[in-house]
C-alpha cells in the first residue's frame, strides 16, 4: 500500500464475511412468491455492494487484491468445514448426517461457485472503474447498477451452467431469476451505497481514478 487507510480493513472484513456467509447458507432454497432462490440472496449482494465501494473509493488495484483475499478466505473455510466433516464424531453426537447434508459440498458445485465468483467480481470491478473515468466521477448510481447488472449476470450464468443444478431447459429461467433478484437488491441499496461511499471518501481523503491501472486480474500488487 502506498498509504494507510483507516477504514479499508473494515470494508474488507464486511466483504469477506458476506462472501463466506453466503456460501454457507446458500444450501437452503427459499420460496419468494413463485420463485426459488438460495438463502444466500439475503447477504451475497452485499459482497457486490462493498466490491463497488472498494473500487469507487480505493481503485481497481486494491479491489483486485481484496477479491483474491476473499477467494483465499473462502477456500480456507471450505477446507476447514471439509476436514471437520471427516473427523470422527463423538459417540454422544447424533448429527453427523445433518452436518454433511448442510455443510458438505460436491466438487462440481464448489468449482462452479469459485469460478463464478472470480468472473463476476472482476467484471463488476472492471466495469465500475471504467465507467468512473467515462462519467468523470458523476452519476455514481449508473456505475454501481451497470457494473452489478454485468457482474451478477456473469456470476449467475457461470455458476448455474457449470454447477449442473437445473436441467438445460430450465437454465434460462433460473439465471434470469437469480440475476434479477440480486440486481434489484443492489438497486434498492443504492442510497446506502451513496452514504458509505461519501463517508469513506471524506474519511480516507481518497477518490481513486484508474487512469493508468493494469486491469490484469492476476496481478496481485496493491
């Protein structure tokens, strides 16, 4: 880091917590009217909101570092949960099957989740950074909503296609449902995003523009 930021660790903590929590509770399907969505819908869009905040305030390079940090933390959580499931249960504990049913994951779904996360988050951050330059920092809502529409669409398409949860004929409807639900969530949260961004720009004295940024997602320097 070229300089220290007081609130940067807080934003990172919320981003990573939202990501890991979403992956844990996603196992539960929820009926919202006629639509079925994972329970993760209540928290996963928060990772996109704070991804927007990271890019808008601190720039793509720092957002890129946090995206990879979130990936590593999520992988660590998955490994710990898997090891916990393989450890011998105590004789008096009758819930091994429940543990495996709720916290166990199949390799295909896990891989789909990780790939979709990286594709969606990097697209979200890239689009927002480019739009910030194109709009000269005006109309924040156009950047947050546009980047989310693109990032969430990519996330939903990649995950549902690779995971193989739905038959091919039902895939377009499933993608559209998840995409719209997540995008509407962030659109409704726009006033909160504005408030957080305004606070951080004042507190950190930062409003980064990615004029000379290398957007290669595999470069890890901040």
